[in-house]
């Protein structure tokens, strides 16, 4: 398990021998963003670092973002099925621009270093070859115990960073498969997680004994569940079960008039229509910012 800075082996700027790849986003990342066509512009005075984190199962590569000065509440961002890639780095950078120290891990580090995909835009879910690449990656996180070990290691890493204010709670957010990982994280480290947000989360309510919603009694955080309209149409009772399960803590469950994946800018086009919905994504972002302001004191 991570014990803080000593686990930032490769590129943390406060580690001896650190890589010169660390940079201030104000001077470098804006150019990278423009070149890559990223949806979110780099925030001024945000430092971006590539770090590594020792976990019980190996070494995880991750991206760490934080304001250039001061100590800040921490946030753990769980990627969607396409993993740690430019679009998820953009989200991490944007959260840091709100005043947080943000970790975006490679959830598939057991199998390969990131990025496994540079973008989700070219992915075709009907393409068997592409699905054959994706399914083993997602399968590596099927066991809740695996996620619990990772969550504990990532929280310990954040708590060991000089940029993190340990007097404040930690937030966590996730997209698609990351929504499930948010719930597991909040249940695994309940005394540290103060707010959790799932956007178009998958597999939150199942009929299995390891269904994430059954972990609710262990959760102490404020929770937000943004549900895609097509997910709600497929499983209309899920939102009801989520509200009931998380009734002990401040919780909002909201259905958006948008498709599964609407928050992530590099989602593919589905049946000729973009999955990403900027207007609804910005609405969701407002909910996230409000959640963190309320829960990360």
C-alpha cells in the first residue's frame, strides 16, 4: 500500500531524481490541449505530474494534478471503461482548477500501462476485435475486493502528499464503470470519503450479493447519482433502489435527458448521434462542484 511521497517513484516533482516531464499547465499544457483538440482548456497555475503508486497488487501509473501552491482537499477520479487517457486527464485537470488535488489512476495497471486507448471516439461496440481488447480490461476489476485494495492505496497516496489537506475529506467521482468504483471506494474508506459522484454509472444495482448498492450501510459520504435516460429506461427501478439504499446519507439521484456516457467528450457517435452532450455535461459539472463544496469541508 502507498505510504505517500515515497510511492511517487517516477515523476513527482518533490521526489529526488524526478522526471522533467512535470510542468505548469499555464506554460505547457495549454499548447498540448490545443494540439490534441481536447474539450477542456488547461487551467492556469495547475501542476500536472505522472506518478506511480505501489498497491498490494503491483505498481499503478497515474496522473496527479494540483494547484501550484497551498494544500487542498483531494479528489480521486475513476475513469470509464476506456481508462486513463487524454480525456480523463482533462477532467482531472479541470477538477484541480476548482481548487482540488486530483488523482486519476490507470485502473488497468495489472495488465498494462496507460493509455490502453487514446480516445473512445473511434471505438465501435459492435466490433468484436475491439470488444475482445476491452473486456479483459474491465474484467480485471470485476472483483470488489480488487477495487477495495486499489481504493485504499490511492487514498493513502493522496493523504501522503504535501499538496493535500488531510483535515478535509476526500471526494471521488466516476464515469460509466467508474460509478461502481466510486461506491466501493466510499464504502472502503468511509472516514475519509466525504462526497461521491457517479455519472452514468454501470452496474450500481444488480441482483448479485456483491451489488454496489448493498454497500450503502458502510458509506458516510454525500452521494450523487446522475443517471442516463437510456439506462433508466432499461432499469427503471435502479434509481428507486439507490434512493432507498442511501437514505442514511444526503443523496441525490437524478435522471438526465442524455445517453449513457454523456459527460465524457471523447465518446463515440452512436447511430449517427454524438453520445457526449455538452449542455447536460455542464449541468452535471455544476452538481459535482456543489457536491464537493458541501462534502469536502
